């Protein structure tokens, strides 16, 4: 390159310096000025070296903001490839790069800015908010379905719009994040929750349902966490633990990077031998650094080493007030009431009539028999009460939040119990035994509120998280057969079951926050021949919003071998029939053409051995 020529201003400065040379300070003064500058520089450098050093959480924040800039750059490149009408391959490649950049910020962004993160990477389905407004989906998952597996020119305007919305949400994330103050406790909590997110959502394909990039994206998330972890002086505290963590990260990332394809990935081994080890070591590192464990009342314990440890889910979490939490006395009282016909209008039915312990607290009927003698039935199948405490809403249509309200709803229902809470309270107050039992559990004694809470306390005690699947993850490798292990991998992968029945609760309560329970539109038929969609519109009755037409709460699959018949209307008698329904693509696979079906309607193409393995795994729950 040619040498730079002096600018006009530089020439003028040079001439001015020469012409005024006689006015420059004398040599002695020059030395004083130079000495002063040296001293001042020394003071500045000394201050930088010996002043307060940035704390690890501050360094994490700086790196996080740089990663957001990287995400913005990647989103900008994606937007440019779309605007300039580049090839479909170029657009897809730019999309994948942007998603990898998003995964680098996910663990902090999802923790501190959950709403913005949902806008960036939420499911591609409309959302009905608490005010019953229908919000259209946006973000990566919407774009993914528009550009994979091929781009449709007819959707170009929508693709351009969604790319612009994505970029805007990245800017929103930056603005919000600038004012967030990170703490060490929250950073470590966020890291372990990201491991749990990878286990329960990432490797299942939840947020990459079309492009199937979940495995490399999970690797990118782990790489980002490992880089951020280096800001903590763990090497000075515990060198051996540092080595173990480096190895655990490296092995998990390596396995994800080297996976042949999405369907063949061994998720069972990955969770058991890689991510469970990694999340446990992160917890150990936090303790070694003497960083307090973040304390918060939530369903998943903040001190959970893994998702599969014993006692990490709090069955008393979903209560209205802290004073309503279960106690052994309340559980015992609730159990007694559960089997007492005093709650029934004709004193001939109990809660256990439809929720029989020997049937995993169901009744074995397609839909439960209504009260009376004419043989009529209620509209829906009686769900199991086992693990009901781990759901944020109750009933198939999610019409109540708390188990206390579920109890009162059933007691008052003319078809179910046809009872009266005030009358039940009066009857119980006449019995000395119950007066004593209530007084032992509640200061106010027998009231409608305490009656409901006692029953709810008993139901919250009905938790079973010790299946052979759980035992496998707790150190018993022979707890599962080879077929059951294969079934687990199908459930978590090719079968797409775990994208609605989330690991490890296997219900619709969404990880890793476990704060909300989803409903899905499956298109369940009215009869087993699959000719017509069932007429029960589910959650739509309550909200009158189209996304909820035919929507029903995703139930637990634990103890599923004991809870036949299946679906909200009991239409299928066997698990084989249920698997066939999903394998065909749900209601739309049967030809119902439901515009709001949330279940992917592409065929799963499961072979008969794969179906058998999937069912064998579910029976192991």
C-alpha cells in the first residue's frame, strides 16, 4: 500500500510548530513535564493492577452482552440473506448460524428475560394469555417452519416479516439485559437449569422440530456455559474438580457433536452418564466456591443435582397460600375424608368411587358413571390422581388451578358427587372424632376451607416417582430391559412423545421452570374407528378462543399401564391403539383437517418393533 500522505491539518500543524519554535518551554521545564507524565501513567497503571477487580458475575455479564452482539450480527446476516433473495440453502445456513448464536445466550437470557426469550424461541403455536388475548407466535421456530425443509416463494412476505421481528426481539433482549445485575448464585442456578433444559427440551427436538438441529445446538449451549464458568477461580479452589468439570463438558459436547443423526442418538446413556454427572459437578463447584445456593420456593428444588434424584420435586408447591401446605396430620385426615360418603349428596358415593387405589386412582371406565341409577355417564374419563400435585392446573380442560378447587368442584357437581360443602361441614361437626382431627390440623377447626385443604393434602401425597425408570437413573443399570431402554430413546426422540410429556415427570408441566402445564390439540376421535373428531371441545368452553378448540391438558404417563382406557373420552382401550393414533399423525392424520392441531400431523413411521419398545418403556413407568 502507498504511504499515507499528510493531511492539510497535519501540514499546518507542522508549519506552526516550526514558526513558533522559539516559544517552546526551556529544556528544564520539558524534563519536569515528562517526569510528571511518567508519574501520572504509573499511578493509572498501578490503579488498574491493584484496584478492585471485576467480579466473576460482572465478567459473565460482559461476555453475555458480547454474545448478544454476536446474536444480533447473526440475525442481521439472516435478515440480509432473506432480503437479497439469496438461495434457500444460503438462508437455511444463515438461520442455523443464528440459532447457534442464540443458544450461546440462552442460559442467561431464559433465566433473566423469560418473556423475551419466549418471543425469540417459543413454540410455533398461538398463545392465549391471561386476558384471553390471542397472540400470534414469532421467533426462530416460526421461521424454521417457513424455510425448512424447503422455502415456499408464496411465504416470502411472511419470512421477511418474521426475520424483522426476530431482529427486533434481539434488540429488546439487549436493552433489557443491560440493566440486569447478575449474581453468582443466579449464574450457577441458570447453568444447572440450562443442563436440565437440554435434557428435557433440547435433545428431544422440542425447539427444532423441522430442522432437527437440536444436538449441535445443545452442544453450543454447553460450550457457552463452559466458557462463562472459566471466569470463576475454581482452579485455585479445587483443581481436581476443575479437571472433572472440563472432562464432563468435553465428553458431553463431544457426544453431541459426533452423533450420527437425531433418531439414533442414545439419550438414555447421555442423560445417565453425561448430563447428570455435569449438573452434579456444577453444584459441587458452586459449593466449593462458597457461592450460596439460590433459595426460592419452586416445584423443582434449587438444590437439585439432577432431574432424577429423589425428592427434587415439591408436591406442596402448587398451593394458594403457604399455610395450606400439607402436614402428616392433614394428609391422614384427607385420606379419611376421601373414603367417607358424607361428601356425597345421597351419602352413597365417595371420592374413591371414581378414583380407586387399586386402579392407580382411576375407575377403569371410558367415562365415569354419573350419580343415580339410570346408567348415565359424565362426559370425560376419570384421570389418575397419582402425581396430580405436579400439575399447575386441574381437570382435562384446565378449569381450576388448585387441588382444593378441584375437590369442591367434584363435590358440588350434580353428576359426580352431588354434595354440598356447607352440609358436609355441618355433618362433620356433629362427630367428635372429626372435631378432634380437624383441631389437630387447623386452628379454625372444621370449615369449608379446611375440608377442601385436607382432601387436597391427601391427593398431594399421592406421588410416585420411583418407577424402574427412576431406579435406572439412580444407579440400577439392570432396572430396565434392552427393549425398555430402546423405548426410552424412541419416546425422547423419534416418537416425539417427550415434546409434550416432558421428562422426568412425563406430564405437560413445562421444564425447566415447571411453572405451567400445557394443553394440546390432538384431534381425538369420537370412536375407535376414527371417522369423526370427538365433539367435546375441551378448553374452548371456558375461553371461547379458537386455539383452545379441542384442547385438553397433557396428562401424566406415569403408571399408564394401570389407567386404561385412554384419552379424555376413553376411546382407546389399549396402549397399542394410542401409539397407532400418534403414529398416524393424530386427528389430522385421520383426515380431520384441524387448523389448530398442535400435535405434528406428519406420520412418525414407527416400525412394529419400535411401537412395541415404546409401549414396553411406558409400562416401565
